C-alpha cells in the first residue's frame, strides 16, 4: 500500500517534461492586455499577454530593431506546476530614469497548450548587443533555456516603436495566456 503512495511522491518530485517547439525571431502580435509587474517580479518592463506570435526566423541570431520580438515557444507534458518563472539574462541596459538591469524575471501560468515567452524591443535603450538568455524554472530548478546573440545595426538604436500600432510602453517580457 505504501508503494503507490511512494510512486506518487516520486512522480510529483520529477520536473515536468518540457519541449521547446521553436526559438528565434517572432512576429510582433498586437497586445491583448497589459499588467504591471507583480510584487516579487524583477523587471524594468511591463508584462503583456498576447496571442501566440508567428515564427519569422528560427535560430539564435537576433537583429535588434524597433518592435522586434524574440523568444521561444514551448509545451509542458505530464504533470506541470501552476506557474513557471522566466528569467531573461542580458547585457546591461539602462532605463531613462537611471534604473539599470542585467536580468528580468517574472512568473507565467502553465497549461497543456503551446506557450510563448520572450522579449520585445520597444525602446532604443533596450537594444543591447550581445548574449541574451531566456530560461524557464520550476522553483529553483532550470527546465529549459535558449541563448540568443543580439546585434544592433547602425542607425537602428535611436529609433523606438512610438507610432507603431502594435507597440506601447517600454520593452516587455512577453507571455500569452
């Protein structure tokens, strides 16, 4: 009788299976809603709920431009936790108000469907060339990661998304629900 209970405990301790479906540059789908970062979330950016964007170019090379979106689509299998933590590590960026960051983190709800997490360049000060990493965590356990190399073409860093209908606010870590 203890054996099924022990098996249930062991199954609960196993990390969820995660499948990375695609990673790279994605379309900038129009936002479906905004929410401010919740207490305990470490981000200079607003988090936005969006429909799944379309993959434009697979791979780790990302060209920064106004409204460019990059990240990964994933799916959880088996038992999954109610939320995952997303961590975005990036080169130093400094907001106009002087806040500086090299990491963003936020929580996202989980489910059986395909999900997207990523980052959108809405403001010129967010377009930092170099290595960017997006990782998914359950508690302190890393489940998956993708690394990207961002380049900024000459003349692009001074332009923002202002006036582009699909873009509002500052750079954002994005997650459709």
